[in-house]
C-alpha cells in the first residue's frame, strides 16, 4: 500500500507540473488587455513563461 501511495503522489505531482507549464504557455498568448485584466505586464508574462516547469 505504501508503494501505491507513493506512486499516486508522484503522478499527482507530474500532473501539477504539466498544468503549470500549460498555464505558462497560455499566458504568453494573451493580449495586453487580458494581461491588464489579470494585473500583469507583458514583461511579467514573458518572465513567467520562461521559467522551467519545476519552478513555482
């Protein structure tokens, strides 16, 4: 049971990393109005998008 739980946690973490990377890719596709709505600049969006997937 311990191995199953470890495997489940690893899979969950991988899903989180994948979602983070997907969100960062989508961020750079937003236009300036959408970025303004969420309160970030184009420069901030690019900095976030260029982070490695493992960094929060």
